[in-house]
C-alpha cells in the first residue's frame, strides 16, 4: 500500500513534468512563429495572395475578379480573414507578417477558449491548462498556426461558436450566448467555407435540446448569411460565386483522405481515443454536448481532405475539438472515480496520459544552442525532414512535411537573389508567388491554383493570358510548383527560357526570361543586361 | 427535446439510406452489379455502424438525447 505522501509526491512530479513538456511545445511554437514573422517572402504557397487580398480591401477594391482579364487574379476565399489584416497594414506595411500575426493570435485565442470551456465544465486548473496547451502542441496547429492563411482563424471562430452555443440554454443569459454563437458561426463561415460542419454541429446541438429555437436560429443564420452572400455576388458581378464556390469544386482522392485520417490518429492517438470515448459515453449514457457533436462533425471536414489542394489542415478543427473533449473526458474520469483508491489511480493517470501522448506529436528544430542538444537527447538529431534541395534542420513525427522548419541564412540570400531578378525584369512578372512582386512594387499577376481550379472546371478563358505570354509581355516568369493550366505552361515553354534556378526554403524556384531578350546570349548574361 | 429513441430512428434511417444509396448508385450507374470498390465498402461499413448505433439508441427509449 503506497502512502498518501508518496502518492502526493508522484502526483506533483507528474503534473510538473507534464506541464513542462507542453510548455516546451509552446516555446517551440513561439520560436517558429517569431522566425516566420521575420521572413518577408512566401513560406507556404498562397500566403502572399492572402496579403494581397487584404491590400485590395484596404484600397476599397474587391478581390473577386474576372480571371480571364489581366492581371488574371482573383481570390477563392471569403473575406473575413483578409479584413482582419487590413487594420494591421498601416503598422506592418505590405508585409506578410501582418497576416501571420493575425493567424498566430487566433491560435492563442483558440487555446484560451478551449481552456476556458474545460474549466467552465469541470473546474480545476491543470486539465484546462493542458487542454489549451495540447491544441498548440499539435503538429498540425504548429505548422500552419503562424502562416498568413485563414484556416486557423476559421478554427478560432468555430471554437468560440461552440463555447457560446454550449450555453444557449443557460437560464439567465442563454439568449446572449445563442446570438454570440450564431455570430461566431457566421464569422467562421465567412472566413472559410469549411466551417459548415461546425455550423451543422452547433445547430444540431440546439435542435436536440430545443427544436423551435434551433429552427429559428438556423433560419436566422441562413437568412443573414444568404443576404451577405447575395450582396457579395451582386457587388462583384457574379465573380464571388464563380471564384469562391465553383472554383473550389476539385478532384477528390479518397486514398489521400484515408492516409490523412491515419496520420491524424497516429499523431493524436490519446486525444482521439478519449474524444471518441467521451462521445460514446454521452451518446449512450449521458446527454450529447455541443463539444462531442462538434468533434463528430469535425470528422466530416477531415473527410474532405482528399480534395486536390487540401491537406492535414482540414483536421485542425478536429484537433481543437478532440483537445477539448479529451480534457472533458479526463475530468469525467476524475469526477466518476469512486473511493480513495480509484481517485488515486485516476489522479495519476491523467498526467500520465498527457505524457504518453506528448512524444507522438514530437516536432522541433534540431540545430542551435538549445534545440541541437535537446534533439540529440531525444534521439532525433539525425531524423531530419528532406526538402527538394536541402535537408531541413528539423524533426517532425509526421515524417515528410513542407512546413515547420526554421529559415536559414542561405534561404534569406536566395530570397534576395530571386527578388533581384524580379526587380530587374522589365514589365510585370508572371509569378507563382505574390510576395516577390509585392516587395518589388510590381503588380500581382495570377493566382495559379485558382486558375488551375477554374480551368479544370471549364470556367477559364486563357486566350488573353496566352496571347500576352506569346507576345512575351511579362518581363519574367517565376515557377515553384508550376500549378498552372497546361496550355499556359505550354505557351510559357515556347516563349520563355530558364535562366536560373534557386533553392530557397527547400524548394527550387525557376526563373525564366523572355526568349527575345536572350537573343543568343548566355542566359545569365542576358538576364543581367549590360551590368 | 429530442429523445434517444428519436435520435436512434434518425441515425438508423441515415444508415439505411446510405447503404441503399451506395448500392443504387452502382446499379443505376452501370446498369448491372459492378462490385464494390474501397470507397463503397467504407460507406457501407459506416452505414452498418450507424444502424447499430441507431438500434442501441432506440432501445434506450425516452431518455433525453
């Protein structure tokens, strides 16, 4: 029989160790975010376009445009994330850090909302704290949290919506909670369309408890969302519908979905099992909460991850939901334990479960005075992620990933080299990434994945684009992944010649110059002119 | 307020519809039985799970869902 003093010592030691581990993950996250705030170029595909959308809004212009006309650019996302960046533009300038800060802060708010909800339901400090920190410790949240992308802002609004809706039947301020929850759902949907799963989860919860209020709330939400939708479509001459709805119908590969489900489960095993267990408990023995329903419906978002262009980011809502419900499950285990012995076991089990989960999500830089020795101690110093043209000094339990690593001095030098080409080019630059053209003060030309999506759906007239390419009106073409419609790539191949390729951030960037400017000269000599 | 029985009926109906729909798509699309692909097997599996869950919920009666 273990004495109560020993048990107390064990409990304190486990609590301290678990908190230290998850605060360690928070530190890694902050280091990564700080590195991205300093990086002026695109880190992930599309970040520069999100910033450009914010710039257009700040000028009073719509980003939903005719892609067939120069500059062949349109946004394929709803506006709210971009509008949140606009007030930061006077502070940051036209820098992608503005959007990265918005997204990073959104993840912190999400973590705090999770902690708040857990504490509201079960009390205490340790489990609510770990509930919030476990969200930030996820590989998925870590990698895309500080990017200038709208996904984590959507997750923030979704989380806030569920936290409010969970109290819609509060005797004193239930109405306020319901209205705020509906407002958050509206914000989530107009941040990214995928929030529809959380909308269904939230309204399903209200429906289970109060059919009339659910129908009224759902109708009100649909009417308001519909008016906004209709207004946007009218204001943009139908380009809103084409770019945000029709263009997002992509090819689907169920094998990608299955792979990502397996990866998500492997990385977040304990949280997923606890969340599933909690859902089962509420379904058969208790009453379904908004949180469990949210977890269930978030799997629907994960199911869409097989769409072309989608990825593990589609599981971040499920990560938030499972972090929250796993914490609630732990609280339920604790409150349900009968007798001193059972309570002792469960009290020790809770931090142990978090500790067992922690290494499954391992991700950290592997170089530097702090992370280098730490990576060696953890045995991952030589298990690095391989990019296209460089080995990242970074380990991630996910295996291969394009995100998460820190930038190097070589990356900065490469970025400046590419930027020099862009500045030197005469006329607009046909670029697969927007930050180079934005930083060079040139117009943003093309949103390649949007063009490809529209082309595949038979919604893009490429004639003007190809005509300009054939006339070699663009001073330069910059490729990374070459996500353009095939006829466009063919035209570029006939009129532009590769002059350089630069390894930056693990990817090869290919610089192509108009053939008429090369005129028999060596590519670099022609590219640099008479300098 | 929705009861577990009512929720169970709804979930069971969803499961049945899913299975019927998956089979019907195969029959209507090809005009003859073409066999099940992996996606259809997954869909039928989820449909059967829904029917099982729904059946248990129905037996739980009028308790609030």
